[in-house]
């Protein structure tokens, strides 16, 4: 019986080899499709993660700028003009960094950032004049109101980032 099976196998081995090769090819093809789908899913997940990190990083930077604007406001109210001058410069740099971030590339976003940067530049001019001339009357109410308005605008941006992060289903 074993001899019969062996003889049959030797006679039909060429056809069986072709069948086994085809079966192997099908298995490899199915595994490749499965691997490709997994790689595509991985890429989508990585892109979503990068988007989330970017949004969180921007929201964190915005929150920091908002708090620093409040500190700047406090420094001006406390007549610490040199400190306020340096902080205004640092905050301006922070707003410059936002220009290339996602969500600020629109014309409206650029204009809003430029408005804040320009205000801070003018504020630095006022602070410099005040440190050089004790008689110069710093428009504290105007400055404080603008700083508050900018902080409020930033709060809106932070919330927008949170909403976009929580509300996005596809990136």
C-alpha cells in the first residue's frame, strides 16, 4: 500500500507541485494584501496622532501666551516697565512662531496675529518712552483693554483647537 502511494506520488508529483505552488502563491498574495491594509491603517493612525500632537502643542503655546499677556498686564499695572518691555518682546516672538502653524495660514489668521504683534511693538515703544521719561503718561487703560481683548481672542483659538481635536473623524 505504501509502495502504491509512493508510485502514484512519483507519477503525479509534477501536477501536485504546480497545485502546491499555486496554493502558496494565493497564500502569499492574501498575506500581502493583509499587510498592505495594516500598513495603510498604521499610516492613517500615525497621521491622526501627528495632527493631535500638533493641535495640543499649539493649544499649549496659546495658553502660555494668554497667561503671559495677563502677566504683562500685571507688570504694567504695577509699574514694572522694564519687565513689561522684555515680556512684550518675548510674547511677540511667540506670536511670530504661530504664523506657520496649522489654523493660522489663512489671511484672517495672519491679520489677527499681525494685529497682536503690531500692538505689542507699539506697547514696547510706549514702555521705552516711559522708562526714559518719567513724565510720559502711559495709556494704561487702553493698553490693559487691548491686552484683555487679545487674551480673549486667544481663548477662542484654544477652544477651537480643542473642538477640532475632539470633533475630527478623518485627518
